[in-house]
C-alpha cells in the first residue's frame, strides 16, 4: 500500500493523475479510480461516438503526459495512486455502450477483472513498457478486452 503524497492536493498534474484525488484512497486505489470515472462516462455517454472517441484520444494523450510527469516527480514508475489510466481504460470499455446503471456496473466489473488479472499481452506491457506510455497502455489494453467482452455480451443478449 502506497500512501498518497501531499503533492496530490497541491499540484494540478498530480491531482489529475490521481483521478481527481480518487487514487489517494489508502486501499484499492485502482478500484476507486475506476468508480470515479463512472460519472464522467454518464456525462459523455450521450455524445456522438466520433466525439466520444475524440475525447478518448485527448484523454489518452493528456494521460501519457500526466502519468509520466507525476511518476517522474514522485520517483516511482507507477505509483498505485496514479489512476488516470483507469479512467481512460474504463471509458474505453464503455465506448458505444448505451448508458444504464446496470451497464455502467457491468463495465466496471469487467474492466477491473482484466486490469487486475492482466492476461497476455497486458502483463507483458505492464512489466516492459516504461514511462507514461507504459502506465497508460496496459489499462488501454484491459479496456479493449473489457470493451470486447461488453459488446459480445450485448450482441448475445
């Protein structure tokens, strides 16, 4: 368990990288970061898909910078409190999924399972890709796996 540095509350880049402070929770910060992403999905869910995906692209690019900067400032490759990557991974999971609280919860569970278990190649990326890209990319892959699962489930039902 990593304690959140005081800079989370003083530096805007750290505050954002820590998911608006949600990653400062002393236990299961990735889970709390993903939970904090749900209201933003609710707000974005009515957008046209092209705009939604454009926001995803911007969030990813900003996230690479946020995670790299915060990681470097803290001197820790991927501090457990850095959860911007969970935000983006969850939002990717929910791309083109019509909003309902049931879908939001299902997406939360599916994303967390892939993020925690890290099936290949997610674990490989997590261990071998450094910097902000590495911090972001494993969660993006978990989001792709979870997105595929969500859409398969909706297609089957």
